[in-house]
C-alpha cells in the first residue's frame, strides 16, 4: 500500500530537480513514479551504455516516466516522442525543461527505505531496499 502525492510542474522548471526537491522537502525514504504526462523543450538524457549525456532540443511529449525516488538517491528513466513520433528512452538527468506542463503522480512507500551504494559489478550506485516494518 502507498500514499500518493500529485504535482504539476510549470514551463521552464527542471523535471529531475523538481522531483528531487519534492522528495527532499517531504523527507521521503521510498517512493515511485506512478504516472507522468507532459512535455519538454529540452531533454538531457543518458542513453544505454553511454558515459556522456545527450542533449535534445525541440518539442517532446513525455510518454512515460518511471523510477524509484528517495532522499538517499533516485533513479528515473523517461520515454519521449518528438514531432515525428520518434521515441527516445533513456536515463533522466538534470536539465530537462518543461514546455507546457508535467502532471505527475508519485506513490510514497511508507514501510520502505531506498538507499544506494556503489556496486562493484556495475560501477553504479545501485538500489538497496530496507523494510522498515520489520524490527
């Protein structure tokens, strides 16, 4: 079971920064993105198996946003479509600017804590899950 939060981001706001800011402000240990509908004018993404970010400029529809959120670190992926319907999917980075709106619903998981630590096998800080309901 989870609690829900809903928010609307406005033109020019940074999608990732605003999600992180909300999670910090609400002191959230564990949450997930339930849904997001909106648009971007700038997307900053890290594509699969790439070290560097890619910046896309134009008008993009957010067709999906998924991820785990925590004040200890978040991990989100986004799918965007351009004016021709081409779809891009990648890791969400700072710098994604809202075009008209982003309508987001977040599910807060009050019995869990998400944290991250470096996994030597992947080279990335990976998810660790703690069940807070167990003593």
